[in-house]
C-alpha cells in the first residue's frame, strides 16, 4: 500500500534574524562587518516532532554553516548558533561596503554549487544518513533573500523557505535486518540511504514529478537485497517544503542473495528431516546456486541427548547431506566432525517435539550445546527451529503432557521459546515452523497436515516447513516459488494457502493468524438478539460475559461412538441423514470453561458429543443424549462435571425432530446456539 500526505510549506517555514552594524558615514568604503548576536558556531536544520499536521524546523549545531551573498557576489560562509529552543539562529559575516544591500542566504553552505540571477544553485547528497525523525542535515536545503536596502539601520530579517522536498519511507512485510536503502528515481537517478531502519526513514529529494512513473525501492539485508518497483498514480509529485509518506509492501519483492552460496547444518531429529526435505529446491529458486545442507539426526533426540553425545564424542548420528538436490546419508557420525567439516553459514537447533513446550527440559543442556556449536562453528548464525503442535487426535505418547489439546501445546511451545531460547540471547533468529503450521490449520486444509498425527505430511506439511525455513533464512518473497519440486504436488489453492501461512508466520512468529483461504463452506455463528434477551429475562448480567465466536460446518455431524468421528458432505459423505445436521468446531475446556452459559433457541436441538481422545471412540452408553428447547430457550450453565475428564466436546445442531433441511434452513442454524464465556 502506498499513501501520500502533504504538509503545508507554511507550517515548516523557518525564520532567521540578522543583527547588523556598519560604518558610519554616507559613502561606502572598505569593509563592513555584519554582526549577529551570537558567537561563531556551526548550524544545521532538523525537523522537530510533528505538531498536528506540521513538522516545524529547528536549528541545531553543525559544521555546514550558512552561505550568505551580498549583491550577487560570491557567497561567504557564516557560522551560526541557534537559540535554546532552536527557532532562530544568529551569525555574522564580513562584506565590502556597498551603495545598496541585497542579501541571499542558503543553508547548509555545503549544498551551494553556484549563484545566479534567480538565486543559489545547489545539490543534495546522493548518499544520505537519515536522523531519528528527520532528514540528513546536509540534505535539507533552505534559502532566503532580503533587500535591496539603501542603508542598513541595524536589523535585516530573512524568511527562509525550503528548496528541497521530503519523504518518510516505510517498508511493510520486510521482517529482516536492513543495512541500507536505495531509491531509484526515473532515469536511474539513485538516492542511497545509510540506515538500519525499516520504517519512518526520512529522505530529501529535489522537487520531482513521479506521476505515472516507476520508482524502485531496494532494501539491503544480511541475506541479500529486496527490491520492489512501484508505478505511482497520476498526480503524484514531490513539492518544495512538503512531506510525502510512502509505505511500500515488500511481500512480493524480488530477492537477490548477497552470496550465491549457502550452507545450513541442523542438529535435530525427524522434525528437522521434515523441515529440510524440500529446502534445497526452494533455496535454489530464491537464487542460491552453491547449496550445502546437513542434518545430524537421531530419532526423537532431546536436548539432553544431544548434549550427552557432544560431550562424549559418540558417533551416534545419522548424517544426512544434500549438495545436489538429493539427500544421502552415512551412519555412525559424531557431531563435532560434522560441525568442523566446513564453514557453516547457519546452524539450527531444536528440542524433541514432545518436550518442546516443557521449560524444565531445556536446562542445562541448551547452554551446553550452544557453547559447543559456537566453538566448532565460528561465524555461523545460530537458529532455533520452533517445532509444531501435534494433530488434535494424535496418539503420540507425549501429547498428554499438554492435556492432549493442540492449542495448549502450541502455546506452551511459544512460551518456552520466548523464555528459554530468546531469553538466552544466544540465537540470531527463530524459525517459526510451529506458527506456520497453526496458520495453515486455519485454512480449508484444516487439521490434516501430518501423516501420523505429529510428523509432517509428505505434501503440504513438509512444503510448509521447508518454505518457512527458506523464508526465514533469506527473507525473500515466496510468491514465485514453485512448491512442486520433490515428487509431491499440491494444487494452486493449496500452494497459495501454504504461502499465506508462511508469510504470516514470518510477520507474526508467535501469534496464529487466520488463513486467507478458509473453508468456504463454513458458516459463521451469528449472535441472536432473541437469545441475549432470554438470558437477560432469566436474570443474567450479560455484560459479564463474552460471546464465543465460531463457525459451523453445514451438512455434517459428529459421532463419538465411531472411529470416523466426523462426517461431512464436503468430505464426500452420502449418508442419508447428512442433510439433517450442522456441526460446530471441536471445543476444549479452555474454550468453554466452567461458568460458561450455553443457550439454545426454541424449536432446535443439539447433541453435546464428548471425547477423552479423538482416537478413542466411546461406547453407546457414553454418547450424550440430545438437548432440546421445546417450550422456550434452553439454558445450561457449564460446571466442571459437564467436562468430567473429557478433553473435547462438540455439538451437532438440528431442528427439533431431525427433519431434512434446505440450504436456507441449514444457514439458519448459525443463530440457534450461543455460548457465553465469563469475562
């Protein structure tokens, strides 16, 4: 997105006051000293903080000084000092006596290239160093004139005006360190900004028209450069004394690696195998040519085991390598020999998946491994691979550590990474694979991106994690990367959902961001005024509750007595009763805690299905009966006994009596069940 905001030139006009004295007498002779009530100091200008829609200008000390010309003669450089508040500056200069006096002044003096009938000519630096909240002092050019005067009576007042234009540049979706920025104006006129900022980067330019013209914005990072060409709409220009604000979205920026070679070593387990399987192909598409990948693998390896193997020097690893697009491996490898076998650019470390959210499992092993890596891989950037939470119905033996609740596991991983990994100060950056997977799970793909409940699926799962690695390491755009490079393929919609999940994890690595590709068949819950009023009439203060937002799947139902616990028309079901029901999402106790209120509209019913584990079906006697609202709204206040040791609950919604429903009546189910959570 590109926005422009102009601030009035009057709001940033600048005033200087000259205090002058000259020789007494009628005819000019000799020299005349023009005095300004201040000692000789340097001066420059900066923008003051915004005041409303204005950026006032202040004078501050600098060696550039002010160029002052009398009657068009060669300018002299006058040093000046500002007042305490920066609103004025005072200086002095010596001129030949004259019959009349016309003054021109320009700041900074270093900008002046000449003086003609129309005033000073000037040039601004092609390389600028922006200040915090202001442009490079050498690039803010202001000019004033006064006269002619037949004599000087003691004070000459100059009103300075801007000769340059200004911009505030910000990059959106560029989550990488920056070492500099180039702006390439039409005609290959390049302005270079020496800055590490990604937003609020001030710059100065000569007034220029950019209407219907292409301007290229280039940001330089450690991994390479990111460039985006923007064609501005008609009517856009930089005008004297005005500020243009530019926000450049770098999501689809072109990426050029700083080096054509890259080497990455993982100290991991099967989750690093999943993440790196397709990494070579994606890095190659991003412009890397000489690629070497290594993975020190022990199945299910914890930090404790890695620390022990490093200390003992045991040849306990299977060492996977890839330097041509295909993986090979050798067994019996010790970690140190792999670490010292080459000069690695990046080294990755991770915890075993089941312990990734268990804080006590990190100490003292993490510090020990980090020390070994830094000793044996000097110069390598250290990365932490943040792994993913298990599928909701996973049978992994470590899932009970998190109550067999996926969201709880994800949140534990994020919390642990923040405290133990980021908090250690030892890592250059985090690869948020876990967040990318959670983002993808909000898409139409749902919770179906593993092959066994915890390892990534060979298609979408591994593609997502490999793309997350490539994105986080390079910072380059993923829009042009073809995911179908390794024998597995996905359709274009799935590829778009994967790229969306990765870009959003890159921008927000510790927060789940809903997919731009949700299940289009879902129907959003709609708050019911009727149900809210029913609660008020029943004596509840609904200001103390927050209504739970959720979506329902039409033509779908749960059956906790079946191993195939969820059935839907969208998944291909032809069950004869599929048109009778809609299904809510699965809820955990964190979603619907004790004290919540469940209210059902008159004429409808729900079955509150329940599971201890989604992989463990219930007996017929355990299946809850339907709850009906025959004579009025049915209100249930959730107690701990309603959960009774179960990890999940979900609702099948229907009209009372289970009639078949048209699309219109199916959609009406969205406002029949409301859930209010205590604030």
